[in-house]
């Protein structure tokens, strides 16, 4: 079996496909060099016989015409990363199946979020800052926060990440609520979650965590109307997208209500955080987009896709296929 490797960014590609991962993948068949738009023609003879392709961040965008001409026998693309939105449609419309390792990339985000929720409910973030600056308020944050017994946690979005977080929260004695118009009551009950409205999430929960998909229509969905409902000593955690937060409104809320905490791994200006109003709020805790796969974690996505390829080749039921219908509602 011949396996095509697609990629344009060597640094990103090598994070996922390390020497050990490539060795393992090579046990399944003959691997190509890293193919992109520039060397497509010179790899035409190899691609003509390929039925399987692997890729990750930096996947080239091929047209339906290129797929037909250069990859006439391709059956499946296994994408060792998250969203396939920018490249998948031409493949799907050409009859090529696409699989995504979104679930593998969701694991570290869920782990990060679970850790942040448990710390937030203890008043950790502001207590630590105040304690270092020798301010007596450090004890007030800890004593005024709910702790991890009967704390009300609100999850916004019950996709792959939201569901993983909900399952981890079963380990704690907390009450979990969620807002997701696409999730059934039965599914929520299986996750030990009660579905409520978005405004109620903000007005009643001690810790709120955003896991909405990256959709243009969700820009600034978190606005002053919602922030004004937040409880004293509550925390809003954002690992979704910075664009979903009306940041100036949130910054004003944080300055007017110093007991509220914002914990974010994503903001609108990630490369220039100092021009972001939240950067100057003492009760905003910002990290530089580290919740997703970092260090050795990207390799997990390749292993997920190799297992998926095994199921596909054996004719077994696969777990991570992305269909045209699913593409419409995915990030």
C-alpha cells in the first residue's frame, strides 16, 4: 500500500509526524515524501496508485480538478489535526472520505479546562496574585469562592471538548449546567448535565467555560448583557475563540467588578497582547494559546488517525469521519 503525506509547513508537520511516528506509519505501507502544490507534478506517478493520504496542519488546498487528475484512486484522507473546514469540501465532493483527529486535539484542551475550573472554584487565580503582592485580599478570594463542593459550573457548547470536560467533572461534587441548542436532553442527562439558557448560565454559575465552535455568526456573542449578569467571585474561562468575546465590554466589567475573574487561552490579539484591553485588567489571567496540543501531544493525533485507518481498511465502523453534512455545523 502506498501512503501519501501532504504538508506545506515542515515545522508543524514534524511536530505531529516525528521520526517514531513515521516509522510506525511506514509499517502500514510505502510513504511518499511530503507532497504540496509545488511538487505535485513530480509526485504524480506515486499519487496515481495511492488510496490513503495523511496530513496535518499545513495541509495544501487541492481543487476537485487536481484531485481527479493526480489522485484518481484516493479513498481517504486522515487529517492528524482538528478542523478540516478549509480543505475538505473538494475531497468530499470527489467521493474521498475525510477523517479528523479533532477528538485527539480535544484531549489536552479538556484537561486544561478541567484544571482551570478546579482552580477557579477555589479562588486560586486572584488569591495567588494578591498573596504575592502582600495584599490581605488574598484570603478573601479563597474564602468567598465556592470551592469544589456544590459549585455551579456552566459549560457553553457540548461538542467533543465540552463533553470531555463534563465527563471529568463527574469526579467532583459539583453541579454542571450547559447551553447547547444542538444537544438533546437525553444526551445531556447521560453526561450528568442539565441544559439551561445562556443568560441563566451567566447569572447562576460560579464558573463558566466556553467551548463554542469557531463560527463567524458567533462573533462577540459574549457581550456586556451577559457579563453584567455574572455573580460576585465568579470566573469566565475561554478556550474557544477570542473573536467570540466583546473584549472592551468584558474589560469594563472586570474593572468595575474586581471580584470577577477572566481566564483565557485565546484573545483577539494573541501576538500583540499588550494592545488588548484585557491585558491591563489585573483580574484577567491570560495564557498564549497553550491549551491545545503542545510538546509531545501533537503525536497523539497521528496515532488516532492510524487507528482510524486500521478500522477503515478492515471495513469496521470508523469514529472520526467528517461528512458534508457534518462540515456545515463544524468549526
